[in-house]
């Protein structure tokens, strides 16, 4: 073991009943794994995820001073946590564990037994090579900001915000237009039921405005996002409105007299006559 930097790897191959063993030659791949550099012991068991299977790993870690574990069985989605706990209970850092998927990635998708066995060997060899590079990790707790940012106040953004707010999250909606509603606010009916678009949208828009857990940032755009999961920082630019929002009642009178609604329009008369410039109210 000194030739491998003190590595003592335990390799375990699961039969998974007949899910794996019916296609993969378990004894052959176990013998192959035993010859890999750094491997101290290689075993196979009918159900590695069972209590006796986990106990086999725990005992070998304690008795043989194993410092890396590789289990070759089903998807890590199912039992990676199970085997990590088994390693932890035996005093081994759970992140010095690697799992090889020889069921979904091998036996279930390969009909020929010889090919399946050879593929299983490659998967096991790859898992052993990877576990050699792994280092102990420690779980730590960090404060997380649970607030949510929804970019876009269309029907999708409104629905997402309402559901998140209903779950107790503080939600910020950033909408580039002066009002939420999006494209649906311009529609008459919705496909395929031909329901009234406004009848569906306006109650949700009204609920957004009254929801205490939702902060509306209309006429605004996201300029920068930094940070990481649980601790994002977002820079939002609020566009100039030239209106005191604390005094605004939404009557719309300022809009009808706003100078930005006047744009120069060129009118060309007949040939030979002068071009007249005038302002036309939109």
C-alpha cells in the first residue's frame, strides 16, 4: 500500500438481486477490482444497501483501516446518502466515498453479458481512480437569505411570485415596464378556452399589489447579479419617473399632459412646397 500513497480502498459490488447479476459476471468484476492499484479488499454481496451489506462496509473500515470506499450498485440518487452514512458511522469521512452505477448505466441497458461485464469493469476502474483524488470535506452551516427575485411581471412571473409569497417567502418582482401584466394584458381572449384574458389577469395583478410579501419594482431593470446560492446580490436600476409615488393616485392625468408623449413628425406637402414640421400628440 505504500506504493499508492497509503491508500487502502475497499471495493464492493452489489448483485441487486438479479438486476445486476443476471447480466454482469459479479465474480469476474470482483476479481478485477481486487487487482486495481490501491485496492485493499474487494467483496460482493447480494444487497449492499441492506443492513448486513452496510455492516460489511463498517466492519472492514474498522478492521482493515480502509480510508476510501467504492460501492458499485445502483444510481447514487437512491443510496449514495445511505453508504455515506455507513462510512461516517465507522469513523470515515463520508466524502471519501464514491459510487459506481453498474445497474442503470450497465446491466439494464446492455443485453450481452460479456459486454456488460466489460463495461462494469470500466465503471469500477473509473470510480476507483476518482476516489483516489477525493479529499475529506466538512459540512458547515452558513446563513441563507431566503428572499426570491422574479424577473419579469408577466403572467408567469405574477403566478410564480404569488405562489412563493403564499409559501412565506419575500418576493421582489422586477418589471421593466411601468406596470405588470406583460403580453397577456394586451390580449382579448386566451387559447384554447377563449376565456377573457383580463378576467384571469387583473385579479392576480390586484392580489400582487395587496400581497404583503411581494415588493414591486416596476419601471426597473436588473443591471448586475453577483454572489452565490443563498447569498446573491442584485443591483436594480429604477428608471426616472418624474412622479412622486407617495402622492400618486394613478388617475392618469399626468400622462395625458406629459411632454414625452409629443414627438416631432414630418409632413411632406406637394412637390415644390416647403416641408412643415409640427408636433403631433400621440
